[in-house]
């Protein structure tokens, strides 16, 4: 009897292990790209090759990582995904899905339905990062990461990691997009990406990589347009998720042009909306730190601070005008009024006369300037100069 019970216990434990899927027996999707062409959804799934990732302790292979894609077309997103199931041979696992790339046609006409299809798929988590592109999704997903790292190390997979070195448009998660998509007053900035083979070389061969090139501006479900990183330079410098952005000033002295490289750090931006007898006025208060990275001559701290303030004010205002021209509101003044001055927002909606930002109402406060000593670089305060 004791032997019989012992055998039953062993069989129970072993039976429990039978249905556990092996890690190598599943196809791990790490990216999904969706476009809408000729009245059909075109879905591309990008899969992680674990055999390349797990070969070394460094998480990379000696050889370039293979990229595996699955492509399917269908009248719905799920229909297109099922077409991929027909050929993938092993079950698809979505636990590692971290990148959602939408083609421009989806952003223009199908974003709400596409997001709804993803939101109602219980296998897909909404925590991945969202991007838009005008390039074929296959081209985006087959770009490389230097040093033979897997695509999971690419900047689009971990966008916040690179913000400390090269701040760009703030990352947007699919969850964040779902929350904001039906807000009537919110301007959503969807980071846009493209490929570039002119920056990185392997020996003398060009290596295509993914780069950030601006943002698509959405208001509600409607695509307002696209702005480049240059158009949004002022916004990138001062938004509260920015960490570091460089700026260069040039001065002519004794017939020679001298350059000063400044690093702007940790901006804090606050909207100002006030109402008085003259109506509603809007403005921005910006506090930011600055470091002199390089200078070929000695510079005066008050002088360079004034230049930085004026440059930031000019770029912030230019970005505002660019977004306003296509119907966007990148500094979210309308959304502020919708939430905190709702009656005023409703009357402005009726009259269609929203207050506009004036350049003089952008206040920039630079923290005491610091310097990293480079060749011939230095800062003199006016007090020391006298």
C-alpha cells in the first residue's frame, strides 16, 4: 500500500511537468508592425532568436544576430496575425513584445481600431513603446545593432536609456496612447523612426540602424501632421522628460569665428495660464542647468547666459508655432484649460478663439553656469572681470 501511494505521488508530480512548454519551443515576438495597404492590414511580427542571445554571458553572439520575421495580411489585425500562425510552426509567445510600429496609413485612418484590436488581445501587454514610420516595417525591423547585439538592445526597445546622452521626443507606451487617444484636448506626440546607414560603419561597410526623426502629432484620433526633430528642437530641450541636449553658439572675434559648446541639463517646464480683465494669458516658466563643454576662448558668464536664454526662448517659440500651424498644441495649454478651467474651455471651444503664446511670455531661468575645463576654456563672472 505504501509503495502504491509513493508511485501515485511521483506520477502526479511528473504529470504536472509534462505540459510546461520548453523555452526554445516557442517563438518569442519582440516587435509588431502594422500598416494598412489596399484595404488590408499588413502585420509583421519580429521574433527573438534565443539561440543567438544566450550563447555568451555578454548576451550577444560572435556573429550578427539573425532576424526572423512573420508577415500576414488580412481584413482585421487578428486575421493577419492568424496568417502568420499558419507558417510559424511553433506557438507564438508575446511576453517579450516591447515595440509597436504603426505605418502612416494606420496613423491617418485606422489608429483607433488598430489600438482597440491590440487592447482586446489578452496575449498582448500594453507596456511596449509606440512609434510611427513612413518606411516599410520590414526595413525597420531588419536594421542592425552595433557589436552584434540582438535587436532587444536597440534604442527603440529601451528609449529612456539613451535620454541621458541624447534626449529626443519622450517615449510613449501603448498604454499611454490608449489613455490619451480619446481625450478631446490632448495633443499626442508619437515618436517617429526611420533607418539610416550613414552614421555607423562596420569596417568600411555601412550598417543600417534605426534613428528617431521627429514625431507625429495626433489630436484625438486625428493625425495633424509630422514635425521633424529640428522643428521640435525647442520642445525637446525643455520638456520635463528631457535630460541632456547640446547647443552651440558662435561669435566672431578679431575676424575669427569662435564656437562655444553648451550642454543643457534637467529642464523643468511649467505652464502658466491666468485669467484677468483682459482675458486668458498663457506662458511658460522654464528652469534649466547649463554646462560649458567646450570653448576656444574665455567667455563671460552673464553674456553667455543671456545668449542661452534667448536661444531657448527662440527655439521653444518656433516649436510652438510649427505645431500650431498644423493644429497641434505641444505644450498642452488647451488640455490644461480643459481640466482646470473647463467653463472657459467650453466657451473658447464655441468661439474658436484660444489664447496664443507670445514670445515675451516664455521665461527662461538658467542656473549658475558651470564649466568643464577644456583647452583654453573658462568662465569669468563680471565681478572677476572688473
